[in-house]
C-alpha cells in the first residue's frame, strides 16, 4: 500500500496476491483510487459491490473528472457517467460526444441546454 501511495503507481497494489490477501489488495486499490481521484483503479477491485461503491464515490463524489480519467475506465456505464461529470466539471458540452450510451449522452447534453 505505501509503495503505491508514495509513488502513484498502482502496480504495488496489483502485486498483492489476491488468493491470499484479497482484503489487503482491495484496501490498497480503494486507497489508491481515493488518494489520486483515479476511478479506473476501481476496475481492479475483486467484486461488483466494491467496484460500484468505488466508481460512485469517485464519479459522484467530490473528485474532478477529466476525459483522461474517464477514458481509462473499463465499465461502460460508469465510463459514460464519468464523461457526463467531466463535461459538467469542465463546462464543456463537447465531452458528451465521448458517451456511448444514448440515454446518458442525452442526459449530459441536457445539463447544458438548461444553461
């Protein structure tokens, strides 16, 4: 954990053998995601419940999202939500074009139509 948090390198967390230390690995990944505001780290958590909480905390919480951070997320629905947040955070409706889901893209664009 300390290596990843001190260096900003997620590999330290990923090197923890999940067969023997799943909780330690997941804790390290969660700490890394929160410390660096890195929602893509959530992809590596061991179960859907933890991944959902992690994505929600990152994307819907007090973290600033960017196209770069969102592009790195592997889960499509959360990636789309992230782009909506990035568009809002950056005040840039063109970011909505990165969204693959029609409903989320519409929701993203509606945020700008109301302005």
